[in-house]
C-alpha cells in the first residue's frame, strides 16, 4: 500500500490524479479461509483489520451482500461519545474513544475525528440530578464530564430557545468534551484499505445463503458466489442478524427496527457542538458541508425496510424547532433510514455461541457507530483467542438467562420506545 | 404515512396508534412448573421475521382498544387486522 501523505498528494496532483492506487482489491473468493467475517460494515471491516493487525490472522475474507459501507456505517449521524452510567458501557465505549483519538494516524486515512463536545441538555431539576449522577459515574471511570447550568449553555448555544414562554426550558446540560463526530464513510474506507493491505479479501456482492455445520462445528458457508470452507465465522450484520441466525436455527433477543435521520440544506457555520434535546428524543450536529444532521426516535414498529414514514420525521423536527427555533426556516435536503438490531436491554452482544466457530456481534441498537474501533478490537480478540476480551465480557449472550442485563435505559423489552 | 384499519373504527392514520410488539409471544402457563429457559424465551427472545409479522397495536388516540395486525416488515404493507380474540395462528 502506498502511504497517503502531502507528498503523494502533490505527486498525484502533478499527474492529474490519474495514477492513484486502488484503495482495496476486488478479489475472487478463495476455496477456504481461516476466518470469514460476514458483513462489510464498520464493525466487520474493523474486526478483519484487527484480526490481521493484532493477531496476525491474515487469511480472512469479508463477505458483503451489497457494497462495503452501504449499511448503517453510511447511514448514522456520526456521533462519538462514552457518556454512559454503567461501568460495563463506560469502560467499553471509553476504550473506543481512546482509539478514535489516533485512528487517522493508525489507518493513514483521515477519519476527521472532531472532539467538539456533546451536550445532553436537561429540562428539569430531576434531569439535572440524573445527569449529575451519570457524570459522577463517568468521572469515577476516568471519563471527563462536566455539569453545566443554564447561563453556561446560553454562552455556548445562544440561538437555542431561552425565552420565558419556552415549553421545556433549558436547566443545564451534561457535557463530555471528548464527544464529537467522525466522518463515517472514511471510517469504513479506512478500515477497508487497512485490512486489504494486510491481506484480507473484501468480497462484495456476495450474499451468504446458508451455513455448513457438522457436529456442532462450523465447516463453511454457502454464498451466492459458491461455497467457501472455514472453521470460524464472525457475524457482523446488524439489522440482518436474526435472518442469518434463523438459518442456524437460532432465535435471538433482538428485534429489527427502522431509524431515520435527515439533513437540512447546507448553511454557514452555526452549531459547533453535538446537542441532544432532553425533553424528547432529538440530536443535532452540523457537518463540515454545513448541513444540520438530525435524528431522533425509531419509527416504532418492526421493520427491515431501510425507509420510514413521515410522522416520525415530523415529530423529531418538531422537537428540533422547539429547541432551536431558527431551524424552522430550513429546508430538509434528504431523509433516510437504517435497520437497527435492537437488543432487549439496549446493550450489544459480542460473544461466542453454542456452535463451535460461530461468533456473534450484534444488538447495537442505534449506538453502533461510535463503537466501531473497540467492537472490532474485542470481536477480533474473541474470534482469535476463542474467549471474550475483558471489555466485552459483560456483553455476553447468556446474560438474558443469568439476569446480568445492562439495561442502561431502563425500558425493559419494549425496544421500540427507546 | 401508514393507514391502519382499526377493527372497531376503520382506517385511520398511524398518528392515532401505538405499537405493542410481537403478538405471537405466549406467556407460559402459570399452573405448572415453568423452566427458566421458557421464561427467558417468553420475555426476551423474538422470531423477528422479515416478511409477515403478527403484532399488537393500540388505538391509543382513538377507541383505546388493542388489536392484532398482520403486517409485512419488509414492505410495511398491512395485510389485515383482527380483534384480539380472533385465533389466526402466527400469520406467516
């Protein structure tokens, strides 16, 4: 792989950008691999990268039904944070935040990590108390968190509604300074380029249609491009997890739901933070192109459609306008949807399974993007060593039997109201 | 915008309804010894099909009745709706 640098940029500019190397190959599938990762999204690509990089397992294929980065890694609102309350989540996501800090250098690919503060706004005394508790929990785990008050927020986002007749007045906020955004496509492409360089075969337009299992052991996969032998399979297919699990006669504590997001027309720099509205479910940041990137609630019914309905968009943007009245004059440029693998306690599952050689990475709900590096790291560890990493040890599948749930949101099994 | 046919009120916009989840989940019988696995399956595990799905809806801003809907999770097409007492199997 030729390294990207200012010199390579100048050199290629002089030859009119006609001689850049391809970022990754387009290989034919081999007959056999040591490990097969199903799903060429962020988590699948990162897993393959760390398998090769950290564990020297390079005979790896990523099988992707469509094209890499076409699923949720290209559909999220790019937010990074580790502002959780439970230790398991705090430690896991904070390790991820540490990885984001030098991911561009690690991958020699600019993922545009932008630590710009995430502000979780509070709109009542009770919410301030809850955020104070959460912030203390974060600080006990070594994560910087600050409790801000109304006057502080006024200085940071003066265009929010601070009027006297505001329905949900801003009381304050919990701020994580390291929270921010990263360019989601670059994350997928950077990991793809890095993995390919270490020998991983990225095979696109290759749908897995079945599994070969013998005596409880994985023997291979059947795909739309032929059968491939392997002893180890890592499943990183987010919203499609239940569909592939069904081919293995497995039922999982997961429901698929559609989550929509939208962007406004581009405007000049307005918002230099990530802001969440605490009286409903609305979050917002501004992209480098100037679009306001906004999201909120699930549509609220089981779905595999990758598109939602307008009532949810209307509901989310109503909250947006309640928070930032000046958004009301913006046009929405586009909306889209992605399929969330909603787990029954809103926390992910990274684990081995009862089938020897089958590994599971799913249940990300709508928090998967920020976890891309640490998910790849711990899942690669789980596959390579056939045992969980200490960071994903709490995220095992059997917690739904033992009762050790990580119910961060406390909403029980009604995943669609989270 | 989904248009959902409430079995009691007729076709209304989705704004009037709240979702209630998979309608095929069966609570274990209370008058027998129930193994933990069965409880776990009832509480947490879902078939989560791509295609026809029998599910509960609540006409919460209307007549406030619960009912069942057979809906395609890949296309969002609502095939039919039923009263809770209608026994129609698992809809697949």
